[in-house]
C-alpha cells in the first residue's frame, strides 16, 4: 500500500480556497488568512490531512492572535474538508494579565534586586500565590525531594512548581542559610538582623517595587491573573486551574486551549500537561 500523497499547503491552498469559497463565500477571507499563515510556517504539513495536524495548526493560529470569528470559519472549513470540527478552544485574553514583554521586564527587574526578589516573583507567576501566602510559606512547606518539587500554600493547598521556580527558590535558600538558620521557620525573611519573617505587606511592597523598576503595574491581582492565564494555556483543564488557585471547580467541559502568546517561563507544553493537577 503506497504512502499518502503529501501536498505542500502552499500548493493546495489556492484550489481548496476556491472550492470552499464557492460553497461558503462569507467565510472566504478568514480561511484565506489561515491558509496564508499555514503556508508561511513549517511544522504544519498535516494541517489539511489529519485531525492531529488540524488541531495543532488551529491551536497555533489562535495563539498567534486569531479571533473568535476566525475559529468559527475554521470549524466550517474543516467540516467541509471532512476532517471534523477542530478540538481547540480559544482562551479569553485577560487584558489585565502581563504580556510576554512585560513579564520579561519584570523578571529582569527582579533578578537585579537579588535572589529573594527573584524567588518571590517566580513563585507568584508560577503558582498565583499572593503576598500573604508567600509571607506565610515555611521551610517545612517546601517539598523538593523530587524534581521539580511542590509547595503547600494557604489552606493546605499543595501545588507543583516548575523547574525555573525551583532554581530560584534554591538560590534564595542558599543565600538565606548564610544569615538565618533553622530557628526562623519562614522561607522569606528580612535580610538585616534580627532576621524575621517578612510581613505580607512587605512582600507586596517588594513585588510592587519590582513592577516599578520594570515600569509595569503588578498589583491588584495582576500577577495572579497572569499565572491563571498561563495555566489555562498550558493544557490544564479549567477545574485543574481552579484547584491550583484555590478556587471551587467550574464544572465546564474542557477542550485543548489556545490564546494570546505569553512568555514561556516554565517550559509548558500545550499537549504535555493535560493530566497535571
């Protein structure tokens, strides 16, 4: 049995678009944009030939900034092709969450302040923890026995942390050990003697100061919203995202997520963390 014929998207786009537009003229412009996007990128050779290739391409297109109208047109297009409706959902953009550019600026500002500030900002962006939760974090609530580790936040909520976050926390713990022994249970302590647990207001001041250094507003739940947006796009179901953030489940039926580009801080893969919780 011979292999399937592989026709480059750039070759097949014009005749496919002509046939589709004859049947669905109102959707022509949106599908033409999608086919042009496909033709300009590698890695989507199966976009018009398989369900897996379809979903990968549609998700990539939505992450590149396509809107709800584009997704509607692509559903019609793929049904017309006989490949069925794309299994992808567009994650609504939270305009209050940080953009990739803003996240880079915030991370750079935190790194310039030292290992404590860097660990605080990574934990906030990774887990959505607020100032009170970060201030209340004790050494005994860190579980780094297995890679990359997990932490227990307020109300006994245990959440995994990413490798980048583990590295930042480990760096701070090494520095912390030089001036604050095991007598102080808190992970985050004052850098000047006597070394005490940071108050949650102090943690929030540090986070706001990082934002001010970067020229970015990070207060009013913005870091938490950014973490939520990243988790939603990483492949976690809505209920898993809610559990990570300490909220009740939504009860919604999930589909693979796609949304606005964010900085890939933690190596998340859309397909790689579907079962994480």
